[in-house]
């Protein structure tokens, strides 16, 4: 076996002429049984005529039978973990001679693991203050609030305006349109342009104005754009928050009073922030592992990861109401721009898999079953039917792989050297 570059190798294989003749005879006999030639009953045409008349078909079937068979034997003999489909070239197939060909293919790289049990990462358990608890409970009250319709009057700060909104310029494609949206006049989450242009209007009033969105706005379709809107005020509302008392706490769940609610909120905030902090530390561990290990990665894996990243971008665009086909983008440049990140992600995946193998970390059947049950509840499907579906389409394997990855990251985090 010859190394070409990175993970790409080449094999030259020769199949003995006896094997080739045996396979050709078997194929010719099979063709003879099915062939319909003028002047001969099915299965009675002479072998020489069959081989002449169907030479192309026989050749193709012999190649399709022998090349994969001998490739697989050679891969097993050399203990090669091949990635993707080999490229077959230089096929030499002549009567009375061995069948020879070359195969180029990629293999999973051999990774020499360095130290991974004592990686230094910045981490400390998060803190939750009384103000944090108050803010979260206020958010819960906001979610449980009720809107009360007020008699028509000019909008003022603190009011919640019911507005029909439609873009009339500044955005490509279909207009941005909402028949009924609620905006708090003067609210922290309301753009100043909306507040300034809606303040003082009454239900039934209509106005056109421009809103400039920041470059980092969540919707890519609107980020950095100056959009002209036509707004029609449909109503004015007041938001009433429920009173914070024991009855409110009891309505939220198994809490007897407000103190129990506060304690539950404090614990929930701690768990949430702890998970976020640990995930940030795990990301640092992954980056350090990738930086510490130098090895080639299969281009097949990199191409697949680039495709995944591009597809995620396309889905995000579609979710923002943009049609990627209308964008004048050089998709080859887009893919190339994703390459470095894709290579690091592939390296991280291979390293975590290698560590999992060394430490005998894997997903148990119970862990996979619990995840399937969770998905079944979310999708409201029978567990047994979903399990069978996942087994057929390979989802079970992906679930097991995700569980293995998470357990490996937990293993690395537990053994990391944490610094404040």
C-alpha cells in the first residue's frame, strides 16, 4: 500500500487469471440461461456466441463482482478502516491475463493520544444572587400577565400598542408583514424608532416611517437594513401582572408559598448557569485537544461537515424568510470559508471517539432507550414504533454516538484542572 497524501492511500491489486475465468464462466452461464437469441431456445445458445454477443455486459458484471470482493479482502488483510467509496482506476481486463486495477481511498487516521486527563480550564461554579431570583420571578409574572383592552386614546409610554405592520421598502423579496403585533411604547425591548413614531397615535391612525436595524440583529434578512414600514394602530392595552403571593406560587406548581418558589427558582438558575459554565469549559477542552494533536483528517469527513454547515446556514436563511436562490453568492467560496472550522470539528470528533475507545466509554442500551422515550413523548408517537423506525434509518446509532460524546466530555471535564 502506498501513501499518497494525508489519509489518502493507493493499492494495486491483481486477481489471478483462474479466478477471472471462473467468474466470467459463471456470469456467462447466468446470461445464457436468460438470453433470447434468434434460432435458439432459451438457455441453448452456445457459450462462444453468448460471450461474443454479451461481452460488454459480462465484462461489467465480472468487474462489479470481483473488484469489491478483492478490495474487501485486502482491506481486511491490512486491517484498514476505509472511509467512503474507493476510486478505481487503471483497470486492465484482457482475456487470458490477470485482472489488475488501482484503488485510491481514505482511511481513518491513526491518532497517537497525548495527555488528556489534566487539561487546564477556567471554571468556577456560578453564583445566584437575590436580585437574580427577583428578576426571574418578575419574568415569570410577565409571562403569566394578562392584557386588558383600554378605551381608544393616544398611545403613551407604558402602553402596549396592537399594531398591523407591513414593510413597503428596504427589504428584498416578500414584504415583512404582521397583522397583529404588540409593542410596548417606551419598552426596553422596543426599538426607539417604533416608540417615537407610534407615541401619540390613536387606534385607527396610520403612519409610515423608517427603522434602521443593527448589524447584529437576529434576523439576517433585516440586519443592517433601513426598512420603511406602514403601521396601523388597532388598539391600546395595559399589561396586568399577577400579584406575587402564595396563591400565585401554588398556581405555578408544587409550592406551598412564595419562599418555596424562590428557593426552586434559585436552584433552577444555578443548574442552568452551571450547565452553561461547564459547556464553556468543555469547549475550551476541545480546543486545547485539537491544538495539541496534529494528524491528517479524511477529506470525505471534511466535505460532509462542510455540507452540514452550509445546510444549517441555508435553513437559517429560510427561517428568516430569505430564499437562498435569490442571493448572489459564490457557494464554492462559501464552502471554502467553512473549511477551517469543519477540519477542527472533524478532528475534535475523531479525538473524542479515540478517547472513548481508550477509556471504554460508550452508550448503554438503557441510555439509548431513555432518549428514544424522551423523543417519543415530544413527538407523541408510540415508543416501540419510533424505536423500530430509528433502528432502520440509523438514528439509533447517531443517538448512541451523541451519548458517547457527551459522556466523554463529562469524563474530560471531571478530570480537568480547573482554575478560577
